[in-house]
C-alpha cells in the first residue's frame, strides 16, 4: 500500500511532462501544416540538372 504514495506522484510528474511537451509542440507550430507532409509523398521530386563544370577539359574525338 505504501508504494501507492510513490507511484501517484511519479505518474503525476509524467503527465505534467507530457502536457508540457504537447503545449511546446503547439506553441512552436508543429501542427500548423499537416497537409503538406502527407501530400509530398505522392509527388516525385524533379530531377536536378547537373551543370557542366567550367574548368572541365574538352575531349576531342581522335579516331579517324
């Protein structure tokens, strides 16, 4: 029975931490845009074009 006197305050501390983390997440705008992340998986990224290097030597075709 005496363990209850230890477990109840520990449970209250865990609940207080969870509530604090939830309010921190809301305050730091974690839940503002829920649609963008769920839709971004549906669209492919555009392939990036590799720019030619300006100092790259040009290779001439030496075969006849």
